[in-house]
C-alpha cells in the first residue's frame, strides 16, 4: 500500500512539471528539436518529505553495561525503634578490687543509753589484826572501797543487791601458824585454801573465783577446822584483803529489746 501511494505522488509531480511546456507549442508547427535541458532534480528527500513509514519492531535488549562507580554516601537515616529486651546473660567473674574509697560521713548520734552507774557494785576490805576465831565469818574492818556499802563489816558478809556475775579474790598473810580458809555462798562452801606456815617466815595464801549471784545472796570468808588453823594475820606492814566486784549485771529481757 505504501508503494502505491508513492507511485501516485510521483506521477502527479511529473504532470505538474511538464504540462505548461507542452501547452506553449503551437499545433501543426514542427520545430527543430531542442537540446535536452540539464536534469536539476534533487533526491526526493531534499525537496519533499515522504509519508512516515510503519514503526519497526523492537530490537533485542542490549548487553548489560559495566558497573558504575560507587555513589556518594546518603544522609543518615532516622533512628529505628528499640528492639525487644534480650534474656539476661550469665554472671561474669568478679573484677579486681577497686581502690579504697573516701571515709563516709559520720552517722547520726544514737539515743542516749542507760548509765553504767546504776549497775555498780564493788568492795575491797582488809584486816587490822590476826583472825581471832574459826568457823565464823571473818570480819574485815579496814576499808579500801565500799561506796555502795554492799559489804557489811558487822556480819563480815557481802550481800548481793544487783543480780549478775561477780568476781571475788582474797590475798592473806599467813603467820604464825597454818591457815585454812574457805569461801562461802549462802552457808555452802564453794572453795578451800590451805597454807602451811614455815618457821620464822611469813607466807601468803590467795584465791579467786567468779560466781553468779541473785539478789539477797551472801558471800564471805571464814577459817574452817580447829583453832590451830587460824594463821591469817595482819599488822601495820602486812595486809590480808578480801575484794569483789560486779562483772556484768543480768539485764531484763525488756531492756535488751530496746
């Protein structure tokens, strides 16, 4: 169809070009033949555009080109949402000990406690001469300390006022005979001391003990046996002493909880 259209167009062009030249010639005259004119026609594409042709079929895809250069880094994206919390890991090994820290601030002042004055009980007494009799409490009438007056020099006995643990001790000069002395608690012998006198030489006998006493308990020293064992002696240069004091009191349960 395209070829037929091209043929018709070409014929019309030829008729339009040579038609006027034939009309100028008179009929019946025969002239000399003219020399043919020079062909000044140009290719069709230069003097008139033709009808566009039918588009061709798409060609086969070309080969992949070479990889391009890496582009510039893009802008930093927005921070994503936090992920889910993972499971706890295993406990790590203990690290090395760090340097010693600075001292902390002093703590608050504590509440005022009970005074120790209410739990005091102590005495220290001595003889002023030889012991006169056996099997009776020894009366110590020389006072070194008896502030609470818990030792009675009339009876020769210490009487407990504050329950608790007590320490008792005695140091006796032995002269001029043997000495046997015992420590009593409520008419019961707790401990014995015996010292044998050496001719023309003063000797020493001593003993000590810790006892728990309740209120009203009594403690004292006395010679046991016959009169021949009353060698407990004292004068201006030799002392025989008996002492005792409270180690710690029995604190009521209610006081412990405060």
